[in-house]
């Protein structure tokens, strides 16, 4: 992600710099450094921008869902998790789309 694409992301979502920084979980000064090109934008910030743009839930909600799901806790298998995401939504788990 480039500084110009970060600026475009912020404008597209209608955030000011303080709101964008809060959404990404970083300081306003840190956000400003990325947007002005003072610092290179790390991969995790770019991924967080994409997640926010596509409306994905915060990771804390996903972790809470996993923690509360007895069936998942009993299996804890990546294969099982992939299978669950492929199943039609039952309202118990977030939809991947």
C-alpha cells in the first residue's frame, strides 16, 4: 500500500485522520507518518485497511465467536474451520462475504 492509496482509502470511507488512526488502532501521528510517506506502510496496516473497507468485523469479535463456539473448541482444526466457512450461514457465525 502506498501513501497515496492510504489517503484514497481514508477519503473513500469519509474518515478524518483521527478517525482513520482509531479505526486502525494506531496513533494519529503514526497514521500521519504513513499518509505523508514519512514511514513505509507495514503489511498489517494495509490488510487492516482492506478489512475495514470490506466491512469485516474486528478480530476481537472473531476471537469471541471462536471462544464461544463449543464445536470449534472441541475440534480446533484448520480443516474443520475451512469447512465451516464453506457451509451456508446458520446465523451462528459471521458470513465470509
